[in-house]
């Protein structure tokens, strides 16, 4: 707010002073602002910060009445966001890149995790991704899967062209347990944990993580909005980011309550499995500098080049347009004064 000029009428000065007092509240959303958040997948441990923010009403404290929904298909989140039926969506960073390539002006405003979750999972007999040459490996059919598989096999000194890819959708767990495939692309923090919980006599499964085989570190899951939402209602976006940052900070401090909030929201979830998944992914909720939800901009630049190199997109994403790190940085700075 600009300061009133020296000769402005006293009445106007009083009015501006009252407005300035109101502006002290402007970092929160407008009262009773309603918003919808679409998840990237069915609720699981990576979403605990969202559900803890709801359970403890961190969203309400920011003036946001947030409704969280799970998608019925993997493409739902982008569609609902771009058609205005969702205000926020958790997107896989590759889906964000592809949506922008298609002309959809979507913007990442908060990093849900600070590293890749993508991996190739294989049984104990596969000692290195290079061993997958000449064998059948399951992929979901998403373009990013081919890039992840190629990067991992190549990073291990193998030839991706010698791997026999087969589309299995999102059925990595049964496909691997049944021996239908020798490996499969999947998230190490979800399918990887579930597989080892069910492995029994088959022995442990290896998760070959993409960032350990040549890929840069990048935030796999990103809270995303449309450019229009960011421009038209920055207070709502900022308030939601802060509430979710607070939820993920609380999940780091009190993981048991985080699991409880998740299972209460979706009673069909296996509590013990969710606790195991949270143990695996929890370190990625926090950046190296101790902040939650922030973006590492140099890392995003490296990711953009990798995204193009392995053919997920034709051109490297414009990081400055695809991400808006300011709100998460502000929320992180405010968090230093927040005891949680």
C-alpha cells in the first residue's frame, strides 16, 4: 500500500489507515473461501501433510475451506484443473511439463516432496538394472515411464533398446509378485514398500531409483494451479500453500498423528502399510535447508534439461514460467516464527 501524500485530506487519511489495518489480514484468503484440491492418485502416505492440515484445521486458520478429492483416472487432475472444476491439483512433475507443452498454462506453487519417487522395481535376482536387458519390464503407458526406464538402464551401463517393454498399467505389484515381468516402473515409496511387505519367501525387491542412475534430483509431486487462479486470487493460493506447508511440517514432527489423519480420512487404508510408506518418504518432505514445500531452482533447471534429453517433452520446460517459488519461500520464512 502506498503512503498517503502529505496534503491528503484527513478523512482520506483515516480511511487509508483503516484499510491498512485490514491489509494486515490480507495474507490470508478471503473469509470462508472454498477451494477444491485434486490428488494425483488415491490417498497414500505422500499425502499425509494435506490430511493433517485438514484434521488440525490449518486450512481454516488461513481462511480456506478446502475439499480434497481423489481422481478416478490418472488424467483427471489436469482435466479438472484446466476446466475450472478444481482449484488446486497435485501433479506429477512430468504431467505438469506435458500439460504445458500442450498449451495449458499451469504453474507449480509448492513442492510436495523434494526428490524423485520414480524407480524401476525388480526382484532380488536382478542385481543391477543392466540385468533387465532381454527381459520383460512393465510400464504404465505414461510417457515418463519410458524416460525413467531408459535413464536407469543406461545409467547402469545397459542398453535400453534391449529391454522388452510391456504395458501393465498401474498393476506393478501383482505383475511383479506373479513373475509376469522381471521389473516394472513404479514409485519406490509406495509400490516398493507394498511389495516388500508382501514378498515373503520371494525375498526383497530392489528399487532402482532414477536419481541414482543419472537423473537429477527433482520434486516428483507439485501443488499446481492455473495461471489464471494465481493471477486472480493470489491470497487463496498463498493461504493454501501455507496451510499445507504447516501440515507437512507437523507430519515431520508427529508422524503418528499424520498417519491417523490419513486413515481417518480413508478408513480402507492399511494403517501399518501407511506407516511404513511414511517412514520411507518422510525425509523428502524437507529440503536440505530445512524448509518444507520450497523449490530448488537450480535443480529445476537441471530437471528441465533431463526432461528434454529423455524425450518426455520436445523442448526443455521454461522453469521461470512453469513454477512460482515465491509463495512457498514466503511460507517457509513465516514458518520460522511458527512453533507448529
